[in-house]
């Protein structure tokens, strides 16, 4: 195959490349299912023990951007080609122009800016290519990294749902974040 030229590629910036899921990504999904604290922050629960079959089935459901999927799932690579995470555009409501994004950065790569860089690409796509108007997301109250990242991107904490999630023997609040396209543009131009 001819070497790829990525200098004009939409799905990258100076830190990450977003790509379609590959067959071998089942291993990334499987490996990260053993990070209970990280997965609890994603799914708000302690998951049952992972299986290779579940990881392969997950990949089969989302690779190649299936038409019937409610999620557009991407792998995240650093500029050296290492898989560092996964991100997805989900809960798209074309009528009202709303959407959400799910993100998981591998525990060995957190705190390096990969999540923020990947979010920026997907926010640009949602706002400027899909013509969506409002991002919304929720974060568990003891998640330290995600609120910092969302605020860095221009999101506003819109409220709190008290005691919405029960995990680790106690009830947790869920923080509500949101950002309109206008807020994103205003924040993006302030940098």
C-alpha cells in the first residue's frame, strides 16, 4: 500500500488521529475492562468480569461505522500510531441538534492531553459538519479529570443531579455539562 499522507487529513490534529475501529481493537477494549475505577467513571457501575468474546462482539458491533449504529465509534492514536483511547459521538438528535460524546483514554496515557485533543476533533465535526448545536454530557461527582477537560474545551457546568448513581456502597451526584456551538466558537476564539 502507498504510504498515507496525513498533512491535510480532517480527523487529526497535532496530538491525535481519530480512525475507524480495527479488528485488533478488541484487545484494547478487553484490556481496559480490567481498569475498574476508569470503567466506573464511564459506565457508572462495576462491570462483570470481561470476556474475550464480549470484547470481540463489541468491536463487531461498531467497526466500519455501521449504518444502524446509534454511535460513531473511533479509535484514538497518538502521532506515533499507538492506540491511546476510544471516543464516540452518540445520542444524536438531529431534530433538536443535540449530541453527546463518550471518551475513554487508556490508563497508561491519561493526563497527556489526548482526550482534549480527540474531543476537539469530534466537537468540530459535530458543530461544523453535522450542523448540531448543543453538546451535553454527564460526569460522576468523583471524576476529577473530565470536568477539568470539559471546562478547558468551553463547557459549562449546568447543574447537578443529586444522588443519581449508586456504586462503591454510596450514592453519587452526577454533574451536568453542556455547550452550544456559539459558546464553543466564543471559547475557541479566546485562545
